[in-house]
């Protein structure tokens, strides 16, 4: 069984036992969270939500928090003939999927 969940403005395909790296969620490590925005549940019979599947949830455990890779981008300012460089690192959380409830 698998599901498509939405968190942090992005969609992820998950199954029981899989590990998922998402944008930071506000929960302590080793705590259990519930993802309520389930867009699709698949398996023997596929259920597609409009926009979400009614009553479907995904239980996950927060494994850890951390930061992603450093990203750098350059912007050229026209007519000023200058270049501006900025960078940043995303705050991420690692989730362990425990159960998919329909």
C-alpha cells in the first residue's frame, strides 16, 4: 500500500517503512505526527481525493532535524553592470512512515 501526501507545499509518495526528507516540521525528534493531507491512496484499489481522501491519514515519526545542501545563485543587475550572489540552506526534517490509515 502507498499514499501520496502533501506537506510543505510539495507532494511525496510514501509507503510503510520508508524514510522521507521534507521541509522542517514543528515537532520534537522521536515524536509521532499525523499527515492529514492525503491526496491518493493506492494498493489493491486506488482512491483519489478531491482534493484529499476523506478520513485518510499517514502516521510518521520524526527521526531528526538538520540542514540541507548549500545552494547558491547569482543575479545580474541590468544597466548597473553588477552581480549579486546569495546563498542559503534549507531546514529539513527526516520522517519515518509508520502507518497509512484509510
